[in-house]
């Protein structure tokens, strides 16, 4: 007898509701939840095949099913019991902390984790061990958007809702291929256009993506020139009298300093810097500033940069100067990449945060968290953020790293150095559902975790909406939920450290949720009213949702009182900065990376579904047709992309989407793409196409293929510490094969 369980899609930050169809031990289908306000029953290609990731034959080949460990690096891992694994980890952590101090240990966690898992790991690091060395792959994703919201508006709180898409008259999409990366949201935008013929859509992107092709205006800027563009738009608004002087005077501060900078960004200068036409700049400024309501949607194209915070702030400046905020259909709306990057920040699961949006640098906030956790204190010094964490491992400052639900050996920039860091670590603990990731190759201890369809908790999507995630079946083998694994080791370590007062003896995931939500009392994200009972009865809700509230808050700052100390939003004055890498005669091309429609991150999950390879069967380097010609490349020729950080072999393909001097490569494939799971699925999907994996195999046989992030710079934004994954200089070498 089939049953149905409501849950949430585990891929992107749209956070669509799903209904899982299953029996006692098998998931057989999935469909969109018509009652979920993120998707109203719709699912994209990834979400609608989620059930295949849970039932595929390949699934049994790719899952981590039993704990494995090795006590000596030179020996292979052997299957171990949970008790042996937990004792081994607790002993290693205890000895390391005693010999080298708490900061010799680090955790690298993930925006794929559920909020409750995140809460426990954060408490483990900061409360039990006493280190703030816990950071997340969200650092590679949203940290620049967060830093800019905090700088300009005073809080890590996207002010908009999905319903603003229906109500906007102008939508500026920048640094986002929304049609591919947030497909269900894009369908909402398509519906809004159908309902409102006056709605103007402007897309800013160096590539003529599917999103850009649909736009009323595409500004194909040169990579990295976003701040100059925003300043240019603001310059025109000032010149044309399109700014809202009353709003600026009453509700903001710092405009004069910004004006001094922006006056130099004339249309002619900006058009030349950005490589666009002056009249297009003028058109974009007019549509944005004079619309009744202008909304901006943005994502990694702004965030993944050493100027990521400045790019975000420059966009928010534009909203503030034109009064396009705090009203229906208006505001700066960052689209979250991962399913629970926001939930992770709500519990403070990063090196510079504390739970409940508390500030690590604030002594009162630290004391409050210490009281909540029943410990003496929380260390004041911020921990190592992602790039620095692996650098600390490389240099020996950090000895033990515990990696949860993420694959830094593929996803971090400058992969050669990351892999060296993992080799140098004294102990690498990897907690994973999939044993096939590149990072698992470095694990001294592999802890098998449950995954989508098997675990319960909550996630928060891009519009601050908290949804329940529910288990439909039990996990296979000896897999355990992430929070249970963390709590078991924490209890074993607490006994060794003689710290009995800190609580990890949770009996349920709901108990963790209740501890977390109680801790948000009177914070900006107050969710004290959001019990599981309420979420179960009334469905997903937006925060804030304090005790006694009847509904969450769709839109923030509607009274134009911002979350800063004096209630005024802040203009941030900054000059445009070039990217860290420079193109030159040696490295004349700019490499840009991004998502495909049907794959997710490193393909651990989507790589097990054969049909998801029919859209793009293999990794390619996309070049402008003119560059193919100049370089005497034919379709499918093998090229080596190279810079000072490494090299990657790919088949070349001409694309009208790519400008001359630029190269686009999808981010999904890595070395592990040929280690089993994708190969099997891939071949099944492409059995008529023969050699579709040839380019990846070729790279492996030449000993030079890692993921494309091998070539990306680890230069990082000085405020958000987000690395520059969207811009790297490279050269092309044509491979002459016999
Ligand atoms: Fe899942 Fe995102 Fe697709 Fe929705 S849009 S079904 S959340 S991948």
C-alpha cells in the first residue's frame, strides 16, 4: 500500500514542496506539492526525478552504508562499527585539543544540511570544543550577499518574497541564469510577464544565457565590471533627476560620499569599461528608476568575486537611491543557491556568526549563547573561513578536519592546494551519504549519513520561508542522521573533556528545533512561534514569526525602518575594482563557470539519474565561434585549459552565448565523474552516442584532470571572505592527438 509524505526538494534555494510516494522501504515517486507557496505543485527536471536518486540500481553502488576507518594513513579503510568509529574520533579530537588547543580542529559543513544538523555541529565546535573554526560551503555561495545586506540594511535578511515577482514592473536579473539555476522561480517570472505586458526584464550577464535571451534588454558586460555598471546607472539617475531625494533624506545616510564617487562614472566611461552601448545603459536606468516597482534578482555572478560585497552593495545603493525597496514588487532579492544556506546562518553555523543572528564580536551576545548552552564562554576570536581553513590545514595550524555533506576536493578553488591540504591533515573525517565524492578519497574516517527521503528537520528558502523536511523511509545499511552522528561523538568527547553540563542528549530532531527557536527570542529572525506542530498544521512559514503571530512576514522594511542601530539604511561608497587575475599575453582568456539546467553541484545525486544527462551529456569548454576559428579549433577538438594553478582537458564547443575572449565551463564535472556512478548513468543515457565520456577519460589518462575549479583563484573578498570562483585567466592549448 503506497503512502504519501510531504517534504521539500533538496536541490536549490527555491525550496519547492514535494510529495514523496513510497511504501515501507522504497520511494517510488515524487510530485510537486500543490499547497506549497514556493512552487504550487510545479517541479523542475531535477526535482521531478528525485525519486530516481533514491531507487536507482546505481544508488546501491554509490552510497556510504557502513562506517569505515583507518588508523594508519598508509593502510586502506576497513569497515568498522559505530562504537569503534565514535571512540576513535573522540580519542583523536581529545588528544589533538589537549596537545595543540581547540583551534587545531576545524569543521567544514554544508548548505545542504538541515537546520537542526547545523545547530548541533555549531554547538559542538563553539560550545564543546571551544573553537570558531566551523565554516560552510555557503561561504562559496551567499556570504557576499549576507555581508552587503548587513552593511547596508543592518541584518542578514532578504527583504522580499517570491510574490514580489508577480507585482514588479521592472525586474533586473544580474549574476544569475535564473532559468537554469532557479527554474521554478523563473516560471513564475514567465507567468508574471504573461500577466503584465508592461513588465520589463533587464538581464546583466557576460553570457547570452537562456535567461538573457528572453530579456527585454541584455547588458552583456565584461566579466567583473558589475560595480562600474551599477555606479553608471546611479550616475544617470542623478543626472536625470530619477532619485528619491525625500526617501534618501529621511531613511538613509552616506549618500553624499557615494555621490562623490559616482559622479565620475559617466555613461561614456561605463559603456567603455563594461563593453556595452550607452543607450542601453540609459534604457536600463530609465526602466529601473521610473517603474512603479523594481525588483532585482541576483546570485553567484555577484557573490563569487573578490569584490562580491561591493557588487551587492552597489546594487542595494541603486535600490535605496531610487526608493525601490520596502514596497510590493520592489527590493534587492538575493536568490539562495543551496537549499539551506539561510538555515545554516540562522543557527550561526559559520566562522564569524553565532546562533540566532548574534554577533560573535559582541560580548553580550557571546555571554547569552554561553548561558543558553550551559558553558562558561564562547571564544571571541572569529574562526577560519573556508579558504583560510584549508590553508590552515595545509600549513599544519589545523590538524583535524571534519567535513560534512560537501565535497571541497571538487568545489573549492585552487584544488591542487586543497588536495595537498587534505593529504597533510593528521585526520580527515568525512560524513557523507555518497562514498563516490573526490573528498571521500581523503577520508581516514567515513561516516555514512542518511539523505533526502530518509531524514527529518527543517530548511529555509530564499524568501525566508521555513519548510519541514520529512523522512519517508529509513536510510540503508547503518546510515544515521547527521545530527545523531554529531551528538554521539559530542557526548563521547564531552565525557573525555569532563564537560558534562553541555547538552547533546537530544531524543528527537524536534527537541533540537525547540532549543534553536527558543534562542531566537526578540532577535530579528524571531521564530519562537514556529513549532513543528504549527508547521505541520499550517505549512511552511516566513520569518520573523514570534510567539503568538498568526502569519509570517512577507516583506521587510515596509515602514522604512531598517535594522541598523539608528534605523537608517546606509549607502556604501566604493570604487570599482578589477578581478584578482589579469588577462595578458600568457593567459588571454577569462574563464567563467556556472550551472547546467539538469545537474546539481558535483553530481553526487543527479549523476545517478541517466535521463539528466540527455540535456548536456558531457563537460565541454564553450568558446565564441570567432575564437574557435582564430585558434583553428573544430567542434569536439580537445583543448587543455591552463593557468598557474593547474590544467583541465575538455572538448571545445562553439557557443553563440559566449563573447570573444571568454570561456564558459559547467561546474559539475570533476575527477570522480569517471569513478563509477556518473559513468554508469552516463553510458546508459548515451549508449547510442559512443564516446561521450572520452574527454574526461582523456584528462584522467593524461593525469591532469580535476574539476574546473582547479583553475579558479582563491583570492577572496575582504569582507565576506567569498572566493573569486567566477573569474580566472587561462590559456588554451590544442591537444594534437595521434
Ligand atoms: Fe528543486 Fe529548485 Fe527545481 Fe524547485 S526549482 S524542484 S527546489 S531544484
